[in-house]
């Protein structure tokens, strides 16, 4: 509870209803949050009201507010621009911040008689530079492709100093270098190739092909067939490179594609930048958040595009963010033309959106030592079930029995999409005399959940899961859901439904089924969980049944009752260990005479 709340409420009661920006400060006057408002009084009052319904992040921020400033503007749009500027300047703790400390990459054309095209991390050397680019991968690929297509040298020789010194390298013989080292290519012809390569990097394949086509035709008319042949080969190489680029071809002249993935308490955003119908650059950002923001996309876009000179005509997103009209107005004001936000429903642009999302997921996976498929599966599972965030810690249960004998349950745990075997638990059904799967499931879940209520057990038994899955349909969910409510717990509960061939089909709620067949990553994860919990519970049931069978054989020995048989199994665990025990050890463990132990040994050796 912030002791300054009475003062803050009194101050806010007099606040203007005009649009503007508010600046939250700590006691040391440092800025911790900056926000914009259409109505300053209403927005700022929402932070300090009597019975707030804040997210954990907002609550933490409010608890640290000592005072605040505000700046009145003429319009909400002006407030938006001012907010962006102040966030960039002050980098407040509780705002979503884009880190500008990432290394940038450049494409360098060296300042030499025979220039080279290289990928660089700075601009310290002399030469002409293209960039900066955010992605080192993109710049490296662009340089490699240009050098390969236009057969430019990548060796360490100096030209013209090294003309004729030594034989051409392997690249010349496999037609990946024009062989400048032979000294037969003029500086003008080489410079022409460099200019075409730079144009190819900047503008893509279409314009490069058109210009080289015209140049080739002129060379043929002038009977310069050697030059025409070189240009023909370059055109062919550019077209091949272009066809390869079709793999990620956007189908639009100019577009940014923004993909978002969530994992742990982090949010990962990738921006694939397409220019001239090809992938031009890629940027990836990650944020650590204490809770799920309502409009992280809008906040990200405001900071990412604020005063950015290169804004495309189309921005492809998975949803239209809040305040989209203001956002578009800001973008169009910067570039003095139309900018469109687009949410694709089908076709190539939807594929590009999935590609951007996959890039975000792979980045999240790399940062958290997971695979991209696991990240996507958990995020899509959470979205399919209507959860507020991806379920990091999942418990699954299955009942297994032979008629009314050996009734048991297995609990398996998946953490971050992978089995956590040290958290697995086995349960023996105690209260059900006859086979009753619903009653057994309720009994087992009650015993398990009481460990959370009472705080008893190991670190896994006292941990509250993000999701509980039951191997069964609506009936199992309806049997257990009231129990969770009775205990005052809020744990999402769903069933895993199988088809007639015992394969995963859907996820069940208390009243309907959610189909997951179209979401491959989710389907594969749920199938793995369902197969694993079934395997675990069945193996426990078989081991229990075997012990009961063996125990009944021991009871045929005079002087051996259920308690003494139980002592033997408790110590030796398996039949194999029992067979290794000596007569004296059996007598000592069961507390019987040597004669009785000899009879016991005979029975055990025949098992």
C-alpha cells in the first residue's frame, strides 16, 4: 500500500480533462512510467482509486509512485508523439522498452581500384556503406549472394598488385569468380560488375535484370560477344537467385511483417522487412514482463516506428492494435503518404505472418534453451484454451485398473513442453470399492490438491500447476471441476479426448470439445502428454497387480500373513531381489523361524 495515495488522489481530483502526457516519479524524482491520455483526469485517477483492479505490474508501479507531473497537449495525437519522445529519452522502468544496444551491420564497398563487397559490423574503414541493418544474417546472405551472382573475388589478393602472381583459385574453376587475378579484366568492366551487384543488393532482381538485359543487347549489336556472354550469365544467375528468394517472397512491394511469441514471462517480437519483393532485413526484440500487457503490439509499434525514416506502405500484423488511428496518423505524418495496417486471413501474407511468428518463437526458444516448436505449442495451447498466458507447468492424470482390482492413478508433469519425470506421482485408489473412474479421479485429485492447500509435500506437490489435463472427456471434467471450486483454487481444468482407435482427438471442457487437429504443434504436445500419462498409470497398475499375485503365493506358506508379506516386498521391492535373498535374510526380514523361511525360499525360487 502506497502511503502517498491520499495526496495523489487529492492532486488528481483537480487534474484537467484535456489530453496530455503524465510522468510518474519515485521519491528520488526518477521517472518510472510515462503514459498518454485522451483525458488526463480520468486516466490518472484510474491508478489511484480506492478499489483498484490492477495487474501485478501496474500495482508494483503504483506502489512506487511518490508524485507525478503532466504535460497538457492540444490533441491526443500530440500526446502520442510526446509520449514516444519522452520514453525514448528517459527509458522508464515500467514502460515497454526497445533496447538500442544491439549491434548493427553494414555492407561495405571498399574504396579501391578493384573494390570488394563485404559484411562489416562498423564503418571504421574507408569506403561506401549500405545500411545499417539489424540482422547480421541478412547482410551476410546479401553479400554472399551478390559476390556469387556477379562472380566477384572474395580472396585476400590485392589488385592490381597481384595480377598474374599465382594460378587462379578454385572459385574461378567452379565459375564462382571471374578470375580478376589473371589480369585480363579492365577496371571499368570490373567497376560495372560492382555497380550491378550494388544495384542488385539495393533494388532486388527485377531492375537488375532489365538493365543488364539492355546492356547485353547493346553489346551484341556492337559484336562484343564476350561481354554479351558475361551479361547473359549474370542475368541467369540473378534469375536463379530470385527463384531461390521466392521461398520467402512477400508478394508485396513494401511490407513489414510483425510476429509475436510468448514464453515464460517474456515476449518476443520479430519484424521481417520486405522491400522490392524480397527480404531486406530482420529485427528481433525481447521484453521481460511481470504480466500480460493488453496492447503490447501497439506500444511496440509506437517505439519501433517513431522517427524511423524507412516505413513501408503495408504493415502486416496478427491484430489491429488499440489506438490504431493515432498510430497510422503518426506513421503517415512521418513519411507523407498512406500506410496500411493489415491482418491477413488467408494466402501468402498469412504465411509470412506465420513465418515472422516462427522467427519470434525460435528466438524465444534459443534464449530459453527450448525448441521453437515447444514455444509455439504452449502459446497456441494457451490461446486455444482461453488462458491468460502459455501454461508452463502442466499436470496430467489417468485412472487405470483391472475390473475393481488394482485401481490406481498416474500423474505426469510437463514443464515448458517437456516431461519432468522427477515430479511424476503414483496414487492407489482407496475409497472406491467398485470400479468408478469418475469417483477415482475425484478422490485422487482431492488428495493431490490438499498438498497445495496445506503446503505439505515436496516442491512439486506444493506447486500449483498452470493447467490440469485429465485423460477423459466431459464426464471427468464435470466430476473434478466442483472439487477445485470447493477448495478455493483457480486452476484451469480440461479433459483429453480419444477417438475409437485410442488416438487423441480433442480437448474437453465441462460442456463441449475444442478441436485441436488443425494446430499441429498443440496436437503433438497433447498427444505426447496423453500417451505418457496412460503409459505411466498402466505400468503402475501392472506392477501393483503382479505384487498382489506374488503376495498371494507367499500367503500359502504357514506363518506368513499379509503384514509379513508386505514387509518382504517393502524391503526387496522386486521378485528378482527376493530371489537373491538368503534364507537367513528372509527369516530376519519377515520375523519367522528358519524352517518357515526355508518354505518361503522354495516358493520364491519357483516364482
